[in-house]
């Protein structure tokens, strides 16, 4: 006799029928599962009384269906039909589908019911075997939901509370191989993310990754802002080029040689803005992107794992189970949202440091930028010059002073005769200032276990570790090793000559900075550091945060006047532009780079003295990667705002509705009327405002505005 089906039939927003059978209806899961099947436009098609269930249980289920369908309330959406599963964000705006296409594991992404990422392949190429993901079937899908709740000591916000929907797919190969792999996926309101998990299994004894076959096939030929890098040994210090995806594909069927670093920002016309990046790299190598199509019609990227320097045949090795880094697709209607997003830190492990009371954000005096000039304006890299910078930090209320390269040689436990670090640290402590020291990464690699306890004994606050220039698996392990060992000895870390951030600051909040940027130091050598580049970097490099650009240049000149020089270097852009970068750029360890004498008796320096280095809240108010950006950040009851533009002047009205209710005194630092010819000229004024007011912003070429909103109590 044919078994009678019992359950509920729904139709989803793609107009596909979904049947929920009686096996899914049990006292613990029935109501939750009903919610999991619903989307904003789901409606009840058929109801069938389930066997052996109480009338009250089914009545509650039926009521939940009608309430959600009637009001189109978005909730968790996970549904499966045959060999396909769909995961939707809590607000229903984003969805990612996983399925097999002729046995090939595939995914696609939609935003606001528009296709964003076309069907794209997934897979891992393990050594001496076919790609795991080519001939597979989905055995099981397990939905869930959760909420990330945590605090951050540094960065764009002090607390996070974000809901997500999740899905675990269990996958098995067809045929005789029967290797297994899982896909773990999450959907936030502004991002979808997934990672591969290779579980323990009889057919595999270890994890040996040759390459990853994750594809990103875009619905259209998107405009990208691409960080094109020369190789896998760079410090990510280059421009972001505006180019279509097709422009990154070599022609004539030849695979592209353009290596694109993450994060990658792109605009898919008529659909959305999207950024591709990664998170939680522990035990893995960093990943790049490449357009391998060899065709002008190839609008897609494939992941490229940073190869091992010691064994080029295998990129990543490990025991099982092994999980890869998260692949993150951040999606929004405007690119301004990505600098507010917490998706990257959400996808990292929780804090591993029990006592974090010693970790502090702040601003630092710095000897290197101006050429280690002493009080008399002469270059002198010695103990007395370092004490001069300590005095400046103490006088101006800066938390730190940074001793840059030159105090040690290959043995990083011994000071050279010119600079006595323990003496400077002791002197600084008497002034209420803490000291960071510069270190060459390879020497740290060799002497980490010996040096870090010594630095704790000296009283050093932190280390600026430079010229790492690798993100293969041993390179990424180095970041974690440094962060963990430094935390054991209460040392903060600022990585330079490094890869991009990936949210490590959630796990190890003693990591307070990354360079990985074409920073102000480039002005000492050429013209690559300029207003055009600075605006684009705010929309690209700042996506993962912790951006040590090293601002503070006060020798402001026009492009025509600019000449690169090592001592007393010039910077392009107006004084207000350079002040504003302290609000625009996110850096818990912020340099005050110029020679102390240029700041003294300069009234505009007050903004730098006042502005914090870590934030309670961030709002990016407007802008585009090609023109300008306006960022507002809150600390306590005060707000700080910065706006910078490229070489094209820009004027606009700025509503102050981001302010909380109340009255504020706005201390404004803005371009003077002649700032296009005299970039050092900056007008200052104070005005009372409320959230209902609007300010007129007038930005000169390479200009800016910086505002401190002081709450009137």
C-alpha cells in the first residue's frame, strides 16, 4: 500500500514548491522548522494533517505560517529541494544557494532578488587526487541560527551584536572514493560567508592542499578597485586600480598573470556593491584572486592560495579535521557600508587573552618620518633624540613614542651604542609615556622566545614588526605566534610590510595595527601618496580596518610644488585634508609623524591632540571611491568627523542627523578660501549645532574638513 504523505506545502519567493513532511514535525523542532522555511513572500499552498501529532502542535504551526506570510516578516530562511539548499540573511536581502550541477559543487548569490554571483564552482584540490567537489552529492543539510555578541577594545566599534543564519552541508564523493567534505555557511544582513571543512575519515590521513577551486562568477562585468600585486612576497603597498573584471583577463586564451590582493571592491551595475575578502586564517595561507579566463568575456575570479616557499607543490598541510579560512562576500547598496561592517571580526574566534586591561589605543610620536631630527633640527639617531620625542609626547598628551629602525642589529636582545632602549623606556615611564620599538621580522622569527620576555622586563609597551612580506602558511602562522607570545608578555603589536588584516584583533586584541598600505612614507620617495589614492584606500584597504597609514604631515604643498625628500618631507593635500585623515582612517595605534617643532604653536594641531584612536561607533556618511568620503566616529558623548576628497574640489550639504539628541559645539577645521594655492591655510571656527542642523562643506582640491563635536552638558 502506498504510504500517505503528511505535512505542509509552501511556495517560496522563487515560486518553487517546498514540502515539509511529518518527519520534520516533532515537539522540539516543529515551530522552529516552520520559521526556517519562510521568506518574505512565502504563502501556504496546501496543508495536510500530520499523523500522530496533537491538534495543538499543528495549530501552532499553521498559525506561525499565516502570521509570517501575512506580514511578510523576514526570518531565518533555509530550505532544501532535492540536491539544493538555500540560506538567506535575517532581513531576507541576501541569499546563497548551494547545489550540485552534474556532480560539481556549486553556489550562487542573490541580493534583493537580483542575481549577483552566477553559478560558481567550489572545490579543494588535494595532493594526488582529483578535486574534492567535482563529483559529489549533498548528503545532509543542517540549518541553525545565532548571534555574535562581543566587545572590541580597538577599532571602529566597541560592541557588536549581530544575528546570522547558518547552514552546514555534508558532502560525499560519488563512486568508490567516497571522500567527505563539509561546507559551513553563514548569512548576515551585509555578508555571506562560507568555508570548507575536511573531517576525519578513513580515506584521508592528512590535509595536503595543492590549490583551492573557489570561483566568483559575477552576473555582470563589474567595475573593480583592484590591488594588483607583483608576487606573493609583497607588503601590499600599491595603488587600487579602477578596472573592469574583463580588464584583468589576458587575451587570446592565455590565463591572467594579474595577482589581485584582498579585499577586492567591485560595483555590479544595477545590482550591488560587493567586497571579497577572507577571515580567520589560522592554520592556513592567505588567498589572492585571479581572472583565469583568458577572454574579454570572462567576468570571474578564482582563488589563488599563497604557495609555500619551501614546498611549492603543496600550499597548506595539516591534520584532520581541517577548516579553511572563511570566504566572505560583503554586499551593500552603497560602498560606504563596508567600513562600518563587522563581518570580518564576526568570523574570527573569541578573545583568547583573559586580562586585557593593559591593551590601550593611542597616538605616538615617531622619529623616522622626519629623519630623526633632534631639537636643533639635525638628524641624530641617538638616546637623547629619542628622549626629545618622549618629551614632545608627554607635553602634547600622546600615549606613545616609537623608536624606529637602528637601535639593534641581528641580535634583537642587544642595543647598539647609539640608542639605549631600557634607558629611554625608563625615562618615558617617568613622563607617563609608553614606548614601541621597531624590529625586523626575520630577527623576530629567530629570537621571539628569547626577546619578548626581555622586552617585558625592560617595560616596552609594544613592537612594530616590519618587512614580513609573506603570507604563506608559515607566514600566517608567524602572525599568530607573535600575537600569542606577545600577549603572554603584555606586548602590543603593529605589523608592517605585511599582508591585509583578517580580524585577528578580535582573538588577540593586542594586535593594534597593520600597514599593508601605500602610506604617507611614500612621499619621501615619490608622488604615489596623493589625495586620489587616499580616497580610494578609504573604500578598499579600510574594509578590514586597522590601517597604519602614518598620517600627520604638516609640510603641505600643492602637486606643482611637491618634491620628494627624506628630511622634512613634503606632503600633497591641504592641512585640513591631513587633519581629517585622523577621523577617516581607522587605526588604534596612530602615528603623529612629523617633526615635533612643526606642531608647536600651530593651532590646528589641537584636533590631533583631541581625537581618540579607538571608537564606540562609526558612520560613513557619504562618498564614492573616485571622489570623496565623509566619516563620523563616536567616542563617549563626543563625535569626530573627517572628510577628504581627491584633486577635484567638492561642495555639499552635510546633515548632522547622525548626532545623538542634544546640543554640540562644533570645532571646525576647514580649507581656507585660498587653500588650493596655499594648502597650509586652514580656517577654524566654533558653532553650536544640533542633529537637525546642516553644515555646508567646501573641499578644495586635495582638501578636507575635520570637526570635533563636543556635547554640551
